[in-house]
C-alpha cells in the first residue's frame, strides 16, 4: 500500500512544472520558519538531507549496511 502511494506521489511530482514545485518547496520552508524559527528550520532541513543521503547510500544495499556495522561494532559480537 505504501509503495502505491509513493509511486503515485512520484508520478505527480515528475508531471508538475518546476515553477510550481519550487514554489511549493519555498512555501513549505516559509511555513516552517514562521512556526519554528530560522535555526530550528535549518536544523530540520539539515537532518532531512543527511537522512536522505544515509538512506540512499548506506541502506540501499544490505551488504553495505553490514560492512558499516562491522566497522562500528566488533564483528561477531552482537550477531
């Protein structure tokens, strides 16, 4: 069900014009600044970007995630 929703959203995003998309993004940023303030909004955006890159590069491949855990944790100790 989530994959259907995600594919629907991605389809709608690719069909929209860049001007409409960028105006929506900047409107969302303006609302966040009004609600939370500038520094909290920058914090939210920064962690969103970091989360995207971690998800895209690290969790995309299962063996890559296992190698990452082996570097952080001693191998064989927790598994």
